[in-house]
C-alpha cells in the first residue's frame, strides 16, 4: 500500500494554517512524526483519519481519493487520537465489544480477538473492572487495543505512550513492530526515544510544514559535525546557554558536562556522535 499526500493545506482563517502545502508519501512500515507543539501533527493525522477535511490538496491510498471517498480508508483504519474518551461505567470487555459494533466487527472470533488484544496491552487482570477506575496509563492502553480491533492496515497513533511507564512503552513498541511489515503505521510522539527505537522513517514538522523526511540515518546526518561536549564551571553555564543550543547537562562534582549544538564550537569542545534528538532539535531551531 502507498499513502500519498499532495499539497495538503488546512486553513482556519486568512492568516492561520494548521498545515500549509504539505506533501508526503508513506508506505508499509512505521513513520515517526516529530515536531513541537503546534507543528500540525494532530491536524495531519485527523485529515488522514478522515475526521477533518483539508482546505485544499489530495490524499490517495493507492489510486483511491480518500478526500472524496473517505469510507474507502475507514474500513481498514485504526486510530488513537491524542484525547481519547471512554465510557467510565463499562469494563474493558464491554467497551471493546461496543467499539467493535461501531466498526462493524463481529463474528465468532470476536471474543478471542478481544482477549488477545487485552493480553497484548497487559489489561487482562483489570478487564472486568469499570474503566472509570483505571489510571491514565491503563485508559491509554485500552485506547491502543480499540485501535487494533478491526485488524487495520493503516494505524494512526497520536501520542500513544503518554501516561505509560517504561515497561508499558516497551510493550507497545513490540506490539506495533510486529504489525509493521504489512501495515502503514503513523506514530506521533514528543518522546524522541520512542520514535528512535521503532521508526523506519522520520518526518520532522514545524509550523504546519514538512522540514525533512527520511530514514533515521538520513535525518541524523543533517546534524553531523554540529554536536559537541564541553566541561564548564557552574558559573559559566547561563552565559553559555545564551550563545549555544544546549541539548542537556550533566552535573559533576566541580563542573557541568554540557552537550550542545553549534556551527562555531567553543574552545575546548569535543565533537560527539549526533543522535535523532540532536537532529530534531537542530532542524526545528534552525528552520524559522
């Protein structure tokens, strides 16, 4: 399958755009979407999920225009929005049965399908409790399960790991990695390590526009030669931050080890290998 997005714009008023002249091609595998708040990630996902219509542009799934015929993609779509609502009085079984009915999913294998999904998101032990008693992370996991109910070929996850502890984040990554060979999976996250661990390709957005898209190696290459480390006295850190893009700091006994990005490194700096987080920060700070 191939999802082709051609010159999509979402215009809210004369001056405000959610997306502007956005083009992207997505094939089987996992595409990680990265961008600061307001970059347009959620807007893009809602348009692909046919919840919102673009102001202009074309979206095709293979040869089908899904803007004109949204039902074509809906029958093979799984979607977890950023703000996912549940029915607090239903338990997990009842909720997933309700969602299955809404999606037109049924048959003799539905119960075993629900059992397998609850096992996959580690909710079997709590499955008979009202969802209103669940923690935020547990509600997020039931949201992941409902997205997978109809055995979708296109999966859209908007900030799916919010509220998940490290073990559950790992479980989620393993779960969708197993699906990626035969699905298009679009995953948005503020947690760069989640994208770094599983994404086949990365798209970085800012201001409703695409900055870059490619394999992780291709994206990281754009920050090569710009990442450095230096040891500083604590008293010098504030001034240093005003002149350089600091990625992180590690406090040591008598100084601070600073990882930063620059085209003109300070004296005494040591070059270091760039990461996806470095590339993301460099590209979003240098595309104004």
